[in-house]
């Protein structure tokens, strides 16, 4: 039996005009607020960049120049970790390179000039560093972009090099303060706010808790086997669970939609093959190295935390994401924008 519509065209047009009127009215008012929250290193800033790219807001030349300097800083941070990890019996880094590294002023490390850049290149190509990257890379918790940038070091060193969108998405820059973008979705302006996730930045969250249409909370799936940068005795996943518990029970968000991004699924899928989920969850009884079962377990864990939230206990949105995947994130960010606008319409009609 076919699907029929009993409403007359006049009724449909009236309903359609009402939706458009609501959208037009909303666009003249304050923007709808979408708040990005999560612990440090969860990928919030990358998700904010993806919302921007999906809205065709390209990175400017100045932004790409700043990103270039940050890439050098990322490479330097990873080099420092690798140089500090030398163990007895390993292939050593050439003494003259180590001496040049140790003699550099800190300012040159953070804002490298031409000579420092050349030193970075020589260090990355040193057999001792390459050997250490292979044997210790996963243990040292290097920046996730290390392999990507080290493999294109020759291109990065060219004077005319400007970072691509992919480079900027992979770049690790700690969020200090607040980053905001505005995008238009179905005539409704959405204001997306990213506040730093590190412990020292969370006190700034409170000033943005009013009138939030949706909270987009990010959790790093690979965090089950990594530690918090500011407190190395604390597991990243345990930290994320604690922060999420606080947020979901915050009365300011009792009318807000709750959207969860279980991010860095690509890293987690690789990591779980050698590092079982039980390093974080001792009561986990599934297959130790099974990625799919692990994600299902973590999803259920977070679902159990929203049972007292007036909105999320009925409708809790969960997405498993790889924030650096542009094609997949274009679809995911589109879904999030649709959720926000649709729920606003539902509440007003």
C-alpha cells in the first residue's frame, strides 16, 4: 500500500511558510550556541577546523604561515622526546648533532630560524633518531602528527612551502583562551565555541554555559592507553569520564542536546592490537584486542552516564570519529548542524 498525504496543498504551504518564518526570525536573533567541550588532546580544535572547512571558510595565507611555524615546533617537541629516550646499546645520535641541539637557546627551539630548521632536518634524518622512532614511538606518546610531518620534512623545509589543509588539521596547537566561528545552516546562525580542554583552561568554561543549544563533547578513544599531559599519573580516558560526568550533571545544560564524539578511532584501532583495553578498564570482559567490542563497551559506559539528563536520557547522539578525515567529518558536521536546527524547530512548532 502506497504512502499518501491527506493534507491539502494549502495546508502544506501554510506549514512550510511557518517553518521559513521561524528560521528567518531565528536568524535575526542571537546565534544558536554549540559548545565544544572535552579534556585536553581530545581533538576539539581539529573538529572546529572541520566545521569551518565544511562551511567553505578557507584558511588564509597568514594562518598557513602561522601553521608552518607551529609545525616546526611540533617536530621539535617530538625530536626532544626521541633524543631524551636513548637507551644503552641503541644506535646513538651523532654527537655533533646532539651538541648543536643542546646548545640552542629556547627561543630558537620555539621560533626556529634558518639554521635551526636545517638542524631539525639533519636530526630527523639521523639513523639514531629513525631507529628510535621505530622502536620507541608508541611508548613515548609522541605527537600524533610526528610520522606525517617527518615523512615530508624535505617539502616542509622549502622556503615556498605552505601547509595544506591536511597539515593544519594534523597540527597540534594547544588551545589557550577561546576560539569561535559562526556558520549559517538553514538560515540559522550557529556560533561554535571551542574552549581549551587542559585543566588550567577549564575555569573559562563557566562563562559560556548559558543558553547552549547543544554540547558537543569529545573523548579520545586512544586515551585509554595514554596519560594526561599535566598529570602523568592520570589516564586520559579516566579524566574524560570524570569531566563528562560533571558536564552532563551541570544544570545549565539540562535543556541542551548532548552529542558525544568518540574521536581518534583510527589511532585506537591500531593501538588496541598491542595494548588491550584492560590497561584502563580492569572489569572489561570482552575480547582484549577487539576494536569493535571495545568501542561498544566505551559507548555503553558513556550512555550510562546520561540517565539523569532530562534531554540526553531520551536522545543521546554518539558518533565514532576520526577528526582529521575531511570527507567523513564533512558528513558528521552536517549531521550535527541538522540535529541542532531540527531540535530548535521541533521545540517551536
